[in-house]
């Protein structure tokens, strides 16, 4: 199992657009082979930031999605990073 936690911070005044884009990303990614869970949550300290959590069956099925940045609009996203945090 591979767990990936990432974040994205909306450009000022564009958080609603970021959340809408995140919904599309989550729906698309949940259909990927090996995806066990994919969700976004609000950051309690920064109202413009959302956190993403991906759970993959294994490292073989995860890399294609982990390398993709499906929210590809620099006008909406101010910063984006993802990193694996757990590899049993």
C-alpha cells in the first residue's frame, strides 16, 4: 500500500474554483486502477488550502497518478506538492 498526501493553495479569491477542480480530480482518480481511496479536505489553518489524500494498492499502480498534476491551471493553484509518506 502507498499513501500520498498533497496540498494545493488557491490563488487569492479562487478557493471555490480549486474545490470544484478537486472534485473533478477526485472523481477521475477514483476510477484509476489500484486506487483504493482519494479524497480532499479543508486545511483548518489556511482557508485557501486543501489537502489531498491518495491510497494506492501498491507502488506499481500509483506512479502514473502521483506524477500527474490533474489540476493544471496556474491561475487557480498557487502551489501544489505531493509526496509519498508511507511505503510498507
